[in-house]
């Protein structure tokens, strides 16, 4: 019974609109920071950030 109740509470909380929007924003920011870090570590790797990671020849 406790498991069912806990599951229902978790589903209710995670389905909240603000929670999901915040999760989406955090995920986007994490991805952007990861891209910036990758560009700083290998600035002349032959890839152009404007082409979605496709190699530029």
C-alpha cells in the first residue's frame, strides 16, 4: 500500500508543468555548457559548430 501511494505521489509531482519545464531548461543548459566545454578543449578539431557537428572539409 505504501509503495502504491508513493508511486502515485511521485507521478503527480513529476507531471507538474513547472517541474517538467524546469527539467527541460536544466537539460538544455547542461547540453549548451557541454558543447562550450568541448569547443574550448578542441578549438581546431576540424568541426564547425554551425553545422551541427558535421565535419567541414
